[in-house]
C-alpha cells in the first residue's frame, strides 16, 4: 500500500471511485460519492480534500418499510463527462422516506452545480411503454450511471426484501436540457436493474439486464432479460433488441435473477467478427449474444456453465480483455464452481466462430480470503500495458487485493488490508496504481 495516502471521508461508500487527470488547477483528483449525498474530490498525490459538495437532504428510509440502507443517498457510481467537465451523480432525497431522486451535474473544478440542474426523477415521469408512473418509494438506485451521446441513463431496481410495487426502470436525462426526463419500465412487476456495475453500451443506447418477476402466467414480461434501451428511454420490441434464456421461467421461480450481474460488450475478432454482449444469471450460466441481433428467447450464440450449484452462485460484474492468446471474459463465482468446486475468480475464453464456442481458461480459488459478509468479492477489473499485453485481473477478496495473470491464472499479487469494500464494486487503475474505495476511505497500492 502507498504510505501517506489516506483520504478519509464520512459515510458509507457503495460506489467505485472515479479519477480526473486534468482536475482543479490542472491537478489529478479522485472523486467519491457517498451515501450521505456528499461528492468529494481528493488530491491524487497527497489525498487531501480539494472540495466537497452535498447535493441535498438525504433520505433515511425507503418509505415502504424495507431495505437495508440508511442513509440512502448516492449509492450508484457517478459518471464524468470531461468534454463539459461535469460529474453526474444521483441521490435519494429526504428528509425521512425517499420523496424523489435527483440527478445532479457538478463542476469538476469546484463541485458547483451546473445551471438548470438538478433533474427530478419523481412521480411525474411515466414509462414510454404503458404509461406507468415512477414511484420513488419502492425504487432503489444501485447500478452505476451511463452517459451515451449526451444522454444520462439511470437504472433502478428494488430494495433488499423485494417489497413494494417496484419495476425495473431506465431513466434518461437529456444533459443539454435536464428538464427533459423520460423513463422505460418493465412490463411485469419487479424485474429490477440493480447490479452495481450498471449497464453496458456499444455507443447506441444501453444494454440493461433485468431480474426476476412474478405472476407472469407463462408469458415473459421483461424479466431475466437483456434489453437495449435507446435515446430518451425507448425500446424497439423485437428479437434484435431483446434476449432472455429459454429457461427464464425457472430462473424467475428460483429467484436466480440475471439482474444481479452487470453485462459487458466486447468485440470478437475472426473470420466473422462480431460484437458480443455477455450476461449471466445467478444459477451460474453466462450467455453470449450478438449485439446486433440478440435473438429473443434462447437466442444466445454461446453459453457457458460456471458452477455445479443449482442456485444463487453468480452475482458480479463481467469484464472482458484481449491478449495475444485470445479474447476472455472474467468474473467471480460465489460457490461450487465447475472447475474447483470452490469460490473462484474465473476466466472464460471466447473462441472465434462460426460457431462461437467457450472454454474455461483458468480458475483461481479465493475461498480462503472471504469477507465477513459471506465471502463475496468486488467485481474484477483488468489492466494491461498497451491494451493487450501483460493482462492482469484484479479483485478485492475481503480486505485483500489480488492480482492474477490474465493468460495463465497465476497469482502475481496478494496484499492487504483495506475494507472490505461493499459487494461487487470494482477497483480502478490510475497511473500504475490500484485504487479501492471502502466505507470512509480510499486505499492505494503500487509497486514499491
């Protein structure tokens, strides 16, 4: 760990930290958004606080009698647009029970609010399909924000306990005119979009992954699905923009929702190059879809089984990397992995088609490093030296930072202690350093 670097802040921290190289006075800063609704900038070298901004009175309850967050302010990872030097963050607003969500636009330089903001996410928003009104009480904003072509996308799911009449929502805010706010919601109840890594994008809207529903009577109502949302929260229904597994009903019934894992988009080279979307369900299956034609029910181009367990073994964020040896997707498996029977960090090699096939490249047992909350880890993160060479897959397992050779699966670093961070949030890499955010502080590691 880097001595002398110890940025401290109040409040719980569920997001990943962010970094701005050309920050205030052209110095680098790390950006933190915490559950107290504070956004804070820290000097990248000294760790000293540069500025802090509170975006408003934080909510302390959901308003429907369930949930495990108090206070419940900024939980999803913010996003930064350096073309306008703006940080976008969404917080649950109080006092008391959640009255609304607000999307804020803050200056990178001093934390001041941009003109025309915040944008309100409240009961005045109705779904672009069906006219459902957004109810802030049962909705929970856990997933990371996305910014695509000037549209801020905000995913929503439910609270711990699955109570209240929530739906999976994707809310879109036009950053050039924040009074323009629209939303899309799942047809059926629940279907939360709650994975901490948020949504994926190929530059044309976002791919949102939904969770389980109920009362569907055999018809899929947008549960256990990967759905492309474009523009101001619009969906073109059809096989091109929707995928759900053929076994979606069993996934629903067993609460093995796909909404617990964030998807990833990556390019697969070869004689027939294509852009793939990878997503996963808690029963341990990873599905690979053609991003241009996701295929509707059972339309995956490949499927990989990561576990021998029946249920609840895979909740993470997927990540992808390439090396001279191939194209890979890395993930953590919480239990009963198909390769060791233990909790593992796993890499899946995606083989060029046609047809596309997958093999397990390597597995690293991490069961001995479990944290106090049941052994789950952070999401994985990749570093390379030039985009392909020397890939290393990094995770936090409990309070321990672990680095693994992306080609061989050999552990190359194991060092602690910090944290542990909250489930499924990822470290970041900055100028040869690994930065991790935990409740109340940032931690930094580098080669010494």
